[in-house]
C-alpha cells in the first residue's frame, strides 16, 4: 500500500477519534452535572442521554472499517512523526479494548452494573450481604465473561486484561512483587509509628464550627496557590469529591463538614492534583488518544503528589498554619503548625479505606487485590467473601470488622463492576513518593518554596515529566524517564520513615 | 406494502427519533451549562462538543433511509392510533425542514452565524453599524439561500418557510391581518393610556438595595406558588434569562439587580411559564416529535400567560404586596399594592424592545417584521436598514433612536441568523390574552384564586388545553380548541383596555 493511502487512513482515524473525544467531553460534562447540579427527578432523562451517547461512541469505535483503517495505517507507520506513531498505537490499544467485549455483553454489563449498584446502596445501609450477593454474583459472572473475552483478544490472563484497561501495560506479576515488599516492611513500620505516636503528646483539639463559606474561600485560595486556573475550571460540591470535565474546563468538587475543615481541604488539594494533570496534557493533542492521561496509576500519583507529598509536607503546613488561624479566627497553641501537623499525621489501623492514613492505606488495597484476583480466577466464591475479608483484615491490620457494611460492602467498586482498579491507588502512592523525591533532586529548593507557598517549580517539573507526555509513553516509561528507575517501594518507605519516624 | 412492514418502518423511525431526542437533551444541558456554569476558557472545547453532536444529529436525521422509512410508514398510517399518526406527521415535518437545507449550507450558516454574532457584540458596543454590515450582509445572503431552498422544498414563500420553522403552519398572510389590526388601534390606545397616566399620581419610589439572596428567595417562593417542581428543575443566574434543559429537568435562569427586584421577579415568572409548558408535555411522548412543544408562539403564550396576564394581574400583585414588604423590610405607602401596581404598569414609547411595556411592545415587533420581510424579499438593502429603522420607530412610536446601538443593532436575532422569529413574541402575547380570558370563563373564581396565591386552577387548565396536547395539533388548532375561536386581537385589546383604561 502506498504511503499516500496510509496517511489517508491515519487521517480518517484522526477525524474519527476527534469525534469520539468530543462525545467523551460531552459525556464528561453530563456526568459532572449529574453529580453536582441535577435534581433527582432528572435521573431517567439523563440516563437516556448518557446511554445514547455511549452507544453512539461504541458504534463509531467498533465500526468494521476501523479495523481496516488501523491495519492500513500501521502498514507504513514508520513514515509518521513520533507522536503520530504513538497516537496510532494508542488508537489500536483502545480499539482492541473496545472491540474485545461483544456488544451484547457490553449492554448486559451496563444494566447489571446499574441494578447491582442500586441494591448495594440498600444492602450496605441494611448491613445485609445476603441481599447483595445474588446481584453481585450475576455481575461477577458477566465481568468474568468480559475478562475471558479480553484475555483472549489481548493475549493476557483474565485479571491482567481487566487491569490493563485501568493501568496500561501493568501486569499482576509486577504488582505481586511490589505488594510483597510492602507487606514485608509495612506492618512493622506501622507498629513503630504507632509506638512513637503513643508516647508523643496528643494533638490539641482544633474546634469549629468552620463555616462552609470560609472553607470554600480557603479551598479556592489553595487551588490558586497550586496553580489551578479558574478561567479553565470550577470548584463545586458533590457527595464524593471527584475531578470531572475536560482539560480546558476542569471541574473539581469537594464536600464540607462544618466541624472539620481538614478533610475538605485535603480533598481540594487531591482533586487539584488530578485537575492539573488534565490541564497539563499536551494541548496540540487534546482531541486524540495520545493526548489523554496515562491510566489510573499515573493519575492517582498526581493527586497524591499534591495531597500526600507536597500538601501534607511540614513545609507547606507551616505555610498554611497562620492563614488557617486568621481565616477561622483560631486562637492559641492548637493552631500552631506543629499541632496542625499532628492532626494531619495520625496513624493507626481502621476499618474504612477512604479514611485510612497513608501508612495503613496500602494494606487495605492489598486485601482487595488478593480477593478480587481470587474472585476473577474463580477461586473465591462470593459466599465466602465476608469471611475471607474479615480474616484478611485481621491478618494485615489486626482488626476485625464488626459487620459487612464496614467490611466487604464498604466500597462501590465491585458492585459497579470495577475489578482491577484497586491496585492503582497504592501504585499511585508509590509513584507519587518516587516522583516527589526525584523532583526534589531535579529542582533544588523545593522545600523552601513550599514553605513560601510557591508550587511553581514542582508544577513545572511534573508538567514536563508527566503531564506533557500524555499517552506517548507507557506508565513505566514515564516513571523511569522522570525518576531514573522503575517503580519500586524504596521511595515510599523512605517517605514514611522520614515523615513519621525520623522527625 | 403490508401493514407489518409499515409498522416496522414506523417503529424504526421511533427508535431513530428517540435517539435524536436524547442527543437533543444532551445538547440542551450543554447549552445551559455554557450560559450558567462554564468558565470562559471552556468555550472552544464546548463549541467542539456541540458542533459534533449537531453533526451527528444531522446525519441521523438526514440519512437516506429515513426518506424511505417515512414513505413506507405513511403508506398505512391509517392503521396507527391517532397520536402515532400525529407523531408520524410531525416526523415528516421536522425531516422536511432538516433535509431542505443542503448540508454544506448548514455548515456555512453555522460558521457565519458565529462570526456575525461576535462582530455584532463589538459593533454594538462601538455603535458602529458599518463594522457589522459586511458580516451581516454575508449572513443575510446565506439565510436567503436557505429560505429559497426551504421555500422550494416546502412549497411556501421564502419568508413563510423561515417562519414555519419557528411557528408551524403560521403564514405571513395571517400575520399581516393581525398586525394591521394592532396598528389600527394600538397607537390610539397608547395615547389614551399615556394621558390617563399623566394625570394620575406618579408612583412613589420603592428603594433598595434588594439583596440578591432575598431576591432569589422570593423567586423560589413564587416559582413554588406557580407550581414549579424543584425535583425536576433549578433556578440559576445567567446574563439573559432563559429556560433550558429538558421536560424532566427544566433549568430556568434570571439575573439580579440590587437596585430593582421587579425585573428579576418578572423574569422568573416568565421563565416559569416556559418551564411549566415543558414539564406539562405528554409524559408518554417525551422522546418523540409529537411530545415536543408546539413552536415559539405557543411557547411565548405560556410565558406571557404567567408573566403578563396572571403575574401582573391586580389580584396577584395584591397577594404579593405584603410578602414583598415583609421580605425586603419595606415601609410606608410605597409598598402598598396600589403603588406597586403603578410600578408594574408604566406605559410609554421607548427605544429598547426587551424593556418595553406590553402596550408598546407589539409596535417594536411590527417594525422588525416589516423590515425582515423586506430583507428576505431583497427589497431592503442592508445599507438602508438604519434609516428604515429610524423612520419606522418614528412612525410607529413617535421617537427616533439617537444611534444604531439603541436602534437597528439592539437585538441579537438578525446577527444570529434568526429571521422569522420576531412575530412570535406578539403572536404569543395575543394568544396569552385569549387563553387567559378563556381560562377565566372555563374555571370560575380564577381571580380570587390568584389573590390567594393559588395558581392550581389556571395551571390545570393550561395543562389540559395546551401543555398536554404536545405537537398533536397545530398552533391554530390548539388556540381554537382552547378558546373557541381562531387567534385574533380582540382579547388583547380588551386586556389592554381593562388593565390600563377602565381601572
């Protein structure tokens, strides 16, 4: 085939993917609206709108001619500039994922997800696993079918095929190594930290109320410090904080509790990290697959880089403390940076993942990773899930949930069919530690800058090393190029020791 | 063709139009967001999303097989139930409009509209018609092309073909008669009203400030009184008030001026009228053409029924007055119902259509109707528009604009390519008067109910007579069935006399 033809094929693919990107952008705005603005009574109409756009996008992606266009474009891919070549590869990757699942299974999954999620909300509230089990069983069956279909199409194990859709090129063999390392030192480290904290003075209470309007003002101030551009985004309120929208119109949310400002503030910093990533993606590739973010591990590394690494650093808390005190009209030693730091750094085993500290958090993830692999492999029956969960909690964290609501039913992921997602939280935490330490070496004076409330050097470094790369490299390539080594646990271990033991 | 086949054709059309309805709903939410929530920097991405959805909808509507399906379905339409038959007719109507304009002209129009609107904003601010003229000339050329193409396809005159897309089955011959009647009595009536008002006491000033938060509270209270269901809609703020969203999630907006609460409150009532119409459309036909609102005249009749007829009625102002006084902490005679009524009923010639009173408003519309017909017919060159405008203002209202910004450049309609829209404002006002008087006859005690803040009878009547009809009847059929006679000017004349002269 002549070069002319393959350029034409690639151009046709670019048009098609640009259309998909615009539909995806519309979908993102509808989802954001659903979680922030939509009145309850709009649900059915919105579901219809979203299902229709999904179906149209699916049709555009899986139309038979796309396979031919891809084959034709690949024939003389060497003639393409590097970014276009990477773009073509990424087109093939997302196309392979989209076409691997038969259309009728896509539709069955979508319906079963909705009904299982609905039942889950009720079952969790009623603390009744038996109520959830039959629907979850059906959903798990469909997810296993999907995993098998994807495994076939992608030449991976079923679990890895699921994992690959959240974190491209990540394999469970690599995760096994990393998680085994964490398991080897984390429980011990946790003991040491807890002993140290037990002998230290308890944090003085920082008491509210902290009015929502002031918390929102604080959130916006901190977003501006981090480099959030309000001409290209918004801050709103939702039940669970999230980052939505599109790179040029990035919508983050938080929630407010008038008796505690810390959680909302940290959520704002976390979501700003996600948002900065989206905003920093290569502008000239906005509407193409290669211009998109590189999976959930890298995404989570950006939120945690800003929240856990920089945001909870001693330097930045020292910068924030006087502002918090003046904003909320606080008085006395409770509002000192040292006392606030203590609040930000309480460590100990707990039942609920989303409120766990960064030392125990990986243990929550390891438990879920073990269990979901076993479920996908068919080695763990759903009926045995609650028992296996409680045993695992006891083994890893030394505590046993009093009920399934605060045990194996606490997360929405499985009831919404997301198997293979959990590991990215901890892989993201490891990546964040490794990136932050590399940034500290690459750009001198980072700590002093944070103490002055200056994030510009950190942002410019991650823009260059991570954001601007888009999907032109694999996650591992991004990490190696930015930090000089593959993803490991050493930086995370150093971080935990430095923050909780050496201080 | 067998009945089986035509049922199949009709069912296929229903699926297709359901998809179009969902895309339209998504579009409506994106437009609402654009005007209420979107940061400026999101414009380009949003434009891409909206253009893509428009293009997809256009492709679905104009695909060659639709013509065959329609022909096939019509062959045995008699076998269909009445609403399905009406639905099929409506499908044909919107399809005829969509296919009448060649695709490349649709695209040219869309681009020329954007650029002309952009120039118009600058030209109006700079009061420079010469800056606008070249772009408006190009746009007018394209609109005339479109009008000619539609005229051909629909068997109408070019202007009527444009009119038909805003107000189905409305013909300029009918408008000529109605507007001639208005011209025959309105200037005279205006003189009498002004003389009467000149000899009456001037309204006492109602002074603010009126805090935005209180105005919003008032708006929500009044919306509830009118029957707005906040489980199926929202109130927000935008530069110009509008009603957006979908029937099950109706989003209205207003704007606030802290020195005047009347304008915002009336905008809220006006938009609530539009919204109640959308909410009241037949639920079982939500996603089909026959379930949609019946054009802009009927739509405007609903907003004006609530704003101008019921909302500014003496009875309802008497109901509102004590609440306004207590809400804003007002004191004295200025806050009496009589004084507030005087504020709501100041009449006199003015330059700007959107702030005109209901007596002079039709004269503004008649001027625009004359001029746009002449432009579409090619009888008025753009260079002569400012002069023709000023002459017309002088003839109809006895005043001459000092400049084109407050003259022929004041409205966005022409720069955005909307020719044939203006008449629907006044046709809507005539319809509103006729409907309100019919409602008063059909449901006794309406006035007393309004004085008690009870809109339930009025709402139930328009639900039955107008909203629930959807597009199963033509606008004229709706008016005749609801009021017993075709649209005329008598009810409007009675209304003006009763409100401004007989009182």
